[in-house]
C-alpha cells in the first residue's frame, strides 16, 4: 500500500456534502492504518498522514502539522498545500489556541476568530487537532479550507480519535 490509498477522485478544494466527507474518511482511515502499520517515528507518521489525509479531504487547501518546538511555540512540520506559517506562538491563531488549550478547534469562519493568522488568504474555515503523547503536547494537525464551515463536528470527532490512536500511542518517538 506504499503507493497511497484508493479513493474516488475528487477535484482539489471541492466541498462535498457532509455525509460524503464522513464516508470518504471511513473508507480512507483503514487504508491509512495499513500504510503506517508498525511505524513509530513521529516525523515519518506526520509526513505520511499529511499526504494521505490531503487525498482523503479534498476540501482542504492546507493539511499538515505544526510541531511543538519550545515552551509555547510551534514550527511548521510536514504538510501539503501552499506555504504555511513558519512559527506560531501559542498565544496566536487557531493553532495556538489548540496548542494552548489542548482541545480541538473547529472554526467555521476564521475571519470571526479573534487573532486568526492568515497564512493563506483563501482559507475561510479551519480544524485543528492537538497531538498529545504521554501527557505532552507534541504538535497540532491543522486543516484549512477555502470554504466556510468545511469541517463538521463528526469529522472533527473522527479525526481527533484517529490522531490520538496513531500519534498518541506510547511507542511513537518524537
């Protein structure tokens, strides 16, 4: 399965109905698990997840990780999409809020979010999931979309559980 995952082709940045997006995740996640089975290196996992989630989530214009690199700072990690912000302080933006609170941030309209950082002016909604391993915040998974409200509560729940399962596992080496 090293060549990727098998999904119905969908145009990049197309916003499918929620039921179709959830079904697409349900089809993709077992395939992604098969691709990464046995891998314990966090960077290899993040790079592969960024690539394969990019395929699974066509509504995104940015899909990737920001790694914790200090007491209250994130640095860009493996991703797909246009250039990301190089560094994000925990006090700023949606990624900073997820890192600071260690809680999922689902933002239907980023322009209504106080302190939103605009790395790509086309982004209109965002989903950020904290990556916690052995009680420590290690990174955040950041998903941006050019559509308003492009990520549902159900997608957030599915992706949060998946990130916890894969990157929260005790054997993952950060």
